[in-house]
């Protein structure tokens, strides 16, 4: 049987990071593909 690893675009659930994490946890998804966090595109974040 094949093993699949699921990830998600969490911003599809909510623009707010806390709500994104809640949605991921509720669906037992442990990996995230970040695009937008708190309404800001991930490319706008700097180290």
C-alpha cells in the first residue's frame, strides 16, 4: 500500500495564522506550504 504525506495551503482556511493552525490540527495535517500569513505574502517576510 502506498504511503502519502499530506500538506496544505493553510491560507485557504483563513488569513489569520492562528486560525490556519487550528484548521490544520483539526484535519490532522502536520505540514504547511506557506503562502500568506496574517494577510501578508510569505515573500514579504525577511530573516
